[in-house]
């Protein structure tokens, strides 16, 4: 009979002595199998193996990661200098549950941090600090995700980009942009795929597939998410974590960029670690110390970006899921930046909103139009959430994109008309004009009617 999983219940680590730590009775999923320790486990840091160090001797002034592992069919804990991307030496499956630091000049436990709080719940920024009696401060490990749409839930532009050869940035998944032909000659696509329950440790539904089908001739392609405002996480220690797999053996890279915007200082890049996913899902994490902003000038549209790329010029297919960026030296469990599905969508709509035809009523209740003269109408769009900045306007229509007077049946075609004098109002709504029309009645109210048409407002970087 297959195992029936119940929610994990991961309790807090504690310091048992200067050379040992304790882990209370908990329920932990490790490598897809659930384990329970009925009594407290003690990790003796003077020994090696299960319930000890993975290898070597306890060192002073060092950070150790604490893992739940499987040994002889049962759960144990082990401490290791290896980060979660590598895992503890000598164990094939593991789950990161915390970390501890040793004292400068002494091989003794100085502080301890548990990823999970009381009763197994992930901690928030304030609770997520390990403090014991003589500890003045401890590493802060935030659980806020600074990556919007890190679970790839929203694809307002469509769930498949199709074959793309552009050397410029193109958005597909909300907030995520890519290019496939930086140096010319390349072709690729971005698409949404569905996870099978149990593929990764979270309950996320989707992942992103980046498929480079035709190799570039120079300058590798890239996938990037810009985070609003270069001040974000400046001067902080941050950790990026994500799940990935690929069909081949390509080596990928990931790095941060402080972009000071138009009129600002030159970009500042982080170190560039590499990773090589296998053909099965595995989790990676990387930690950086982000420079502060001393002496820098911040221009317009500044941002802090995370970029995935490859130094190779070949073809590849890589799948990426659950991208999490949190403050602190340890990867926090994945959560959506908006907390809920609805909150995540609202964050995405700060940067992009889209109106499509309604097969039932046809007209767009969020768009209010009034005739300004015989050839101009004023348009007021009631935003779902306020935009980040003045958006760019675009439309596409294969059938009808027209305005109709509320008291008549004769429409005026506005297909292909640009949005003149577009502006972002103080209330967060957007206004513009359609001009050089004919047959408009000044003061008349109109409705926008779409059929096989799309209107989009884009405030992305």
C-alpha cells in the first residue's frame, strides 16, 4: 500500500551543549518519503556519520548546515559545511532544516537557526532568528520572496512564446524576460509546463521551460527577472534558490545585477557561479553579499536583476521551478511573493494588464470613453491595481476594435490607432486619447467593444 503523506511537522533545533545540538520529535519528508523520529535526536559534533558531522572535525568560526537525512531506513540529523546545493557528504537524500555557527577561536556552537518555527511552520523575519541567552544577534534569514511569479503561475501574454529570434528582451511569463539571439542566429522559446505532484518539495503547479532550439553564433542567450528599485537588498546577504533539470549536460550560470537606471551609475555585477542540472529535478541555492549604494547615483527605472545564462553557444532545454530570493545566508522554503494566488496576480498586474474580448458582452466595463470633439475621444482606463509607471499601449485585432455610443448602434473603428497623450493619473488609473477619428459627437459617452482583439498596458522595465 503506498505511503499516505501527512503535512510535515518540523520542530526547532536547539543547542544541547557546546558540541551538540538537538532535534525534537518531528515529521519530515526526505527524498519523497516521510519519516518520523519518535524521540529527540542528538547530533554529537565530536563524531562523524549519522547524528554527527558528515566528515572532519568541528571547526571554529564556521557556518554549518543541519540536514535531516536517512540512515539505515530511519531519520537522523547531520551537520555539514556543504550548502544545500551539494548536501552532506555520504548521504544521497536530505532536507535542510537549519544551520549553526561556531565561535571565533573555539570549536564550540555559538548560535543556531531553525528554518521552521514552532510546530513546524516557516518563520517570518522577526521570529526567524536563533537567539540564546548570551547571543547579542544572529543571522537574519527572511522568508519574504523578492521574486514575483517565482512559481510561474501567471502568463498573461500567453503560455508559449513560440519560436523567437529577437536579440532584444521579450516578456512571456509575467515579470520574466528573455532573449534567444543576443549575437545573432539563435532561436528559442519559453513555455509553461505542468508539474507532477511530488516532482519537487512544494505544491506548485507549474514550471518554466526554456528551450534553445537553434544555437547562437555569439553572446549567449539569457533569462532574467528585474526587481523594482536598485535599493532592493543593497548591502544585504541574499540567497537564491530554485529547482532545475535539463535534457542534456549544459553548464549554466546565474548572477545578480544592480542596474542604476537611465542617468545612474554603471551596473554592478555579482560573482557568477555555475550549475549543471541533471535530468531529474534537484534544488540549487547560491548566496551573495550585495554591495551597498555608497557613492552611487540612482537614475530612472533602476532595478536589481537576477539573470540565468550559459557561456555555451549550443542548444539546450532547461526547466526551472520555484525561484525564491530571500534575505540571509540560508535558502528559505519557497513561498509566493504575494502570499496567495490572488496576491501574486495583483503584484504582476502592477507591471502588465491585458483586456481581451468578452464573448458575452463584448464591451469593456473598465474603459470609459467620452467624445472630446468631432475627431477625438478621451479614454479613461480604471486600473486593476496602480501601475509602476506610465505604461506603453498596444492593441491587436483580427475582427473588431471599435467604440460605440451608449445610445446608438453605429460604431467607430479604432483598430490600429495609437494611444495619444497617455498619462498615469495620481489615482493610479491611465488616460489617453484616440485621435483623427470621424463621426465623433462631443460629450457623447462611448463603450469600447472588442471582438477577437486584445488591448495591453505594459509598465515593465
